[in-house]
């Protein structure tokens, strides 16, 4: 396979479009690139994370099936998405202020590497990754 982009497109089917946009666009800070009608009914909101596109899909009618509860290790398949960020503590503070569930506090995984996990409005796990040069303070 010859890739034609350095990014990937990821679709997230949501139950509440305004809540999902408030999280991914307004809180996380993804850039709104436009909206499309979704085949079969509904709307696809296109958000950019660098060169990757996050497609927030609001089907009509809304689907009732939810992802398995319990976070990353609760089931198979696509279980989480990771965003690399420059200020993990600030983002987690903003998540808390917006009543976003923090499911894993900021944790040092290796020197200069920290992560934290939150749940989006539909209960999907979102990881924030902060990397600093080796030996640098986190």
C-alpha cells in the first residue's frame, strides 16, 4: 500500500453531536474543517488533528449501541485514541472544569513521557500524551 497522506482519518459515531463537538472541537481544540451530510442520514463533522481527520458522525436516527464499558482493557477492537499535547496538566485541569471524567490521572510512563486518560461524552477513552526531551522535567 502506498500512503498518500501522513495522517489518518478516524470516524467516531456519537449519540450527541453538540456534546461531542464541545469536547473534541472546543475543549480538546481540534480545528473544524467542515460538515457533510452522512450517507443514510445524519451529519459528519470533520475536525483536524494535525494532518489526521477526526470524523464526528451523528447518524439519524441515533444508534443505541454503545462501546463496551471499562476502558482500554475491557474489549477488543478500536479502544482509544491518542492526542499528543504540549501541556498535559492544563488540558486535564480544563477537562475537570468541564466535568469530563478523568479515568487515569497524569502518569509518568518513561522519562519525559506522561499520559492521562479521559472519557468523551459517549464513554470512549481518549488518551493525552505529553513528551518532553529525555531528562527534561515534566
